[in-house]
């Protein structure tokens, strides 16, 4: 047997072993790849949040108070964290609509699954819009990546970087869910007889929502 044939058989054996593991655990390729992506993204967000904690603990200047920085004036009254509370409620609600979409996807009810995914995308877009408003307000108040009027200069850099990275994930999720929903309505997955893409999209969206819970706790409650 030549060396080339030996390498070909070795590669074939590797593929067969990998495929047999996939069949043994009954994990679709798309779902497995999404889990791997989410695991890597978990490391990235963890590094960001750990870095934030280190900076927050080590600075000598006072850290800005969230109740002051993230307050909105409504009817002459300063209400702390009201915008953040609404944003959090919207994102948590979107997790519920996404879970319902996955349920209807497995029932192969394409109309309800697609509509719920579009509702989820709309809620996500609303969240991003409110986050843009929050950013514009902070910038108007003088917050910059290199400083702010309320204290430690590192606040602006940490806030814009972490919330911006999360907002990018939400924006990508909105586009992703919208595309999948439109393909469902077009009957693309009905032809294949497989709606697992709805669950895979749901995994991404639930991850984005879970990350926001940690950001909410670290930035707005601490």
C-alpha cells in the first residue's frame, strides 16, 4: 500500500469516527457548531466582564453611581434605571416569544413559528434602538471612552465596549432571525422536512439574553 493510500484511509477513518460520534449522540451538525460558537463567545464575554471587575476594584477615583448616570427625567422627576428596566423586560419577553417559536417549529406550524420569530426580531430591534438612545444621552452628558463627568475615566471605555459588543450580537441576531423566518414562510425548510434551524437560532438568542442578565447586574446594579 502506498503512502498516499495510507493517508487517504487514515483520513477516511477519522471522518467515520467523527460521524459515528455524531450518530451516537444524535446531535445535528448545525446545533453542534452553534454550541461551539457560543462556548467561544462565552470566553470572550467572560474576559470582558472579568476585566471590568478588575478595573472597577482597582481604580482609586470614585466609580459613577448607576442611579445617577442612567436616570431619566420624566415630568420633572429623575427616575433611576427606568430605561434599563424597560430594555431588560423587552429582552426577557423576546426569550419567551423565541421559545414559543421553537415549540411551533417542532410542530411544523410554519406560520406561527415564523411570526413569533419576527416578533422576537422586532423586540430585539426595539432593544437596540433604546440602547442607541441610551448611548446618545450619555454622549450628550459628556461620557467618553477616556473620561466622564461623574468619576473614574475607565467607566466610559468599559461601558461602550461591553454594551456595544452585546448590542452588535443583538443586531446580528435580529438579522439572523428575520432571514430564517422569511425562509420558513417561503417553505424552504418545509421541503427539507426539518425545522431544527429554529432551535439553533433560539440557542443563539437565549445566549444573547443570558449575557444581558450579567451585564445588567455588573453595570446597572453594582
